[in-house]
């Protein structure tokens, strides 16, 4: 009886311990799933104050969306328990036109990275560190805020909030197929259904107030810039499709449509594209876009008049693509549908849902690799665009130092506007490639900071990180430079020099063509790692020619597992950094061109090397030249010489002499070997050292032989 009592007590104790552990785990999840602490929502306990003004408008929109989830003007099926709002358009574009900014309309968030999930009694929003503070201020207090890449994921959050048999809805046109399948798999494990909602519920709440979609003019990108006729590009694509035994492919990426047909548009900010799908088969080419913007020039370019063969393009309405896919699919055996690769997310869920599963052949789009390897005309255009870009940057940076010394009031935003304006005055300019970032002081320690009216500060003595780029008809540029107004500290000089050394080591590399980009990352990070630091972004990415500033397939990051390698004619960024939280940050970025050395590796692979096309001076006062090796000093002198040759001659031609003399001062020669003064100093130190050694030797010998 006593043993039974003891056993019962032990079992009860085990249950209590298990209960406590479960409670602790549950509390951990509860805290974790509450999200980031909302500083805005801690300021007042009065909820009526929290939902005043704009916040009240946003609350009404959230409530209206929940009403749509319950009543569903569509007769598709039962009400929804949750609704997903991704930060994409139908083509999974990085930037959006105003009519596609559904996240901004619903939540008030004006950043470019985010995902929202609305339930009947809660709402959650995910964004990355770049926009976390901004989201905290712009979202009202009905939203929980989470960091992208940390727990909980969207699936984990939904599983914690919903019961089995719940229904989660989303617009399948706005969700990449791989993302849809991953979420569907996670939810199905708990018997939660992910369902297609073909009438976007945010658009229904938006109603007549939703801006009309942009449908700007489509312009021809001349062969003098493109370097190849569009029908030649299509022939190369068809050869790829033949090798893959495909009947054709559906092109969903806007940058790929623009590249392949030598066309550009203005539908989306910063990227010269227009909304369209393109169907490519061995017998047909069909472009689906808003046909109201057809012009005689466009039709002549595409040979669209009386098009009845494989070497002309038929023009059809944007929405007709779905009907045609269903019709043509009856005659196809295999259709290439783009899969996710590096920075491209692949086709939407709607594309996959429209096609019979047995004919879908998922592969990276061959256009990605055709586009990445620039032809000779594009390469020359990229080089020329970067010379003009260097002129613009020298003009602005020379005035910055002059005005700062004169005591002018300069803010982050005002400097960003000056940089944008300087680019727009250059020949062939088509605006900026992305929003210009000027980060002063503590702001520079945030790797992806972009100034806003709320965060804008005046520049004073300290570190300034500038990240910007331009669109030109003959190329796309991106450059980062870190400056210092005043006298930098020894720590800042050492950190800057380490970043510069990492950049130089990658730039001066010669390597066999089968080397993976991820394997180069340690070259740039090594000096930063040596200071027991790291930077959270990749070291490099591919860059387009009058296209997107970030393009596949090149991604330099030791965490990436891409099998794609460099090829002659690729252009990519080289951008190591250093960030000391709450203090300062440094990033240096150049665009590099991949060159063929003409030499062969013993294995038969070609040796490749790099050439910097960005031509903007570094900050002289932040470079500790004693830390540079002789080859690194030689590289820096060669780089400065090229700036003087190409940018300097252009500055003189345009009579920009203040900028010219500023540039000359920033690019002065670095002694590659020990100077005479340093040699004399070292020699004196050596003589002093030898005198001491000699004296000690004499003392030792005298003692050894008993003279004292």
C-alpha cells in the first residue's frame, strides 16, 4: 500500500513538472507570437486616441476587409477565417505601381517589403529590419508586428491562431507558386485549407477610390543600345526551348519581357518596364498588354501588322492570356513555366492553376542567362553610363564638402534630392534605379536605411553613407560611398580600410570559370571577419542594363547555394560593409564587369577576371595606407588613374572645374613602397635597435669572459 502511494505521488509529481514545462513553452510561444513591442502603442492606454485620424481610417479599412471575408460578394464558397495580402503584383515585381500598393492602402505601410495576414480577431504584419521602425509608426495598433526571417513564420502564426477546418484565402495572382505550395503544405498538416480567391478582397474594399492602373507609353529600345535585334534574341530562346524539348514558354517577369522584345516602359517606378505577359512557342509570339497604347512605331518594331508567322508578334489584351493558356494547353505536350531562381520568384499560383499539371515543365527561365551575359554594345554602354554617373557623383560630393565648410544646412533628404537631380542632368538619363539613401551618423549603422520625413536629420560632423544608382538608356548603375565630415576616429579609419581591402581583394581576383560566386564571399568578408564583425547583406548581386538594379543569376553570399557561375560579360556589384550598432556604418560598392583573360586553367576551364566600371573616388582621409599591401596600393593607384582619365576628362569637357579639382585631390597617388622618409625613419629605428643589441652583446661578452 505504501509503495502504491509513493508511485501515485511520483506520477503526480511528473504530471505537475510536465504541466509546468508545457505552461512555460506555451508562455514562450505566446510571448514570441505577440511580435515586436510596438513603441507607438505603448505611448497611450487610451484606445480612442490610438485610433484617431489616419489610424481610424485604417481601422475602418481593416474592418471592411473582415466584412468581405464574412459576406463574400463572390458566391464561391463559405466565409474565410484568414486572408493573406502579399507585397507583390501579378508579376511578383520588386516595386509596385500605385494601384497595386494594396499593403499601403490597407495598413498605411509605405515600405517595399512586407506581408499582411488578417484574421477575424487579429492582424499580423511581417517586414525586415530595414522597415521595422517605419512599420511601427505607420501601422495602427490593431496590427502585431514581426520580423521577416524570424519566428513565427506566416504558417506558424496561422496554425497558432486557427483551428482545424479553417479556411485561409489569398489572391493566387499575387502569390508565387513556390510560396503557395510551401504554405499549403504547412497548413494542410493541421487540416487548414488554403483557397484561391480570384476577386481580390482589398480591391473590393478600395472600390472606386483605387487609382487606375498605369498604362504609359511603350517605347522601343534601339539596337544601338540593345546591341541585338529582338528576333535574334527570340531565335536563341527558341533554340533553348528545343534543347529542353518544350513546345514553348510563358514569360511572366516584366524585365524579361522588356529585354527579349527590346521594349521599355514606365508603368513601375525605378524599373523601365510595362505590364505584360509574353507567350513564346516555335510558331507564335503573343504579347498580352493594354492594347490602347499600341502605336504605329510599336507595331512596326514588332512586325505586328498582319502577323501570321513565327517571326512577328501578335498583340492581344492583357487579360486574354488566361483564355489562351487554357486553349493552347490542349495542343501542348510540354510548356516551360519559370521556377524560382536566386532573385526571381517564378510564376504565380494562377499560372500553374490554369495549366494542366502534366504539361508544366518548371525550370529557371533561359532569358535570365541570355540577359545576364551582356553583348559588346551593352558592355560599352554600361561603361559609358558609369562614367557619366561618376561625373554626377563628383559634382554633388565636391559641393557637399564646400557647403558644409561654409556652414550650409544640409539634410539627408536634401542631399538625396541633389544626387537624383545631378543624375537626371546627364546624357541618356532615365531617372534613378532605386530610392537614394543618405544615412548620417547612427542611421548609417542600419544596413538598409532610407531617409523619410519622419527620420530626416541635418548633417553634421560624422560618417555619411550614400547608396544610390541611376537608369540610363545605355546602362544601369549602383554605387555606395562612405564619407566623413570632420576628423574620423582611429576606429573608423581602421574599419573603413578593412572594408576597402575586402573590396580590392575581390576586384583584383583572377579565377577559373567554374568557381561558384558564393566561394568568393570570404575574400571580401575576410578583413571584416578579422575585426570580429560581419555584415548582414550579400557581398554582390547581378545588375541589369537599363533594367532592374538587382538581377539573377549572380548572388555572392556564403549562405547562398546557387550552382550558377560567372561568365564573360556579366556585371555584378561588389559591396562589403561594416556596421557598428548605434554608432556608425560603412559600405563601399562598385559594379564589376567579368572579363576573359584569354588564358586556360590546367583543367581546360577559362581564367576570368574583373574590371571595375564604377568610377567614384574613395574617402582619402579614411584610408590607412599602412594597412594596404603593395598589390592593393597598386590596384588603388590604377583605379584612381582611371577615374582621372575618364571622369576627369568629362568634368573638364563640361567645365566642372570645382568638381575636377576635388576629384584630383581624392585620387592622389599612394606610394606603393616605403617612402624615403619612412625608410629613413625605419633605418634610424633599425640603427637604434642594433645599437641596443650591440650594447647588450658587449655587456654579455664582458660578463662571459669575467671582465666584471
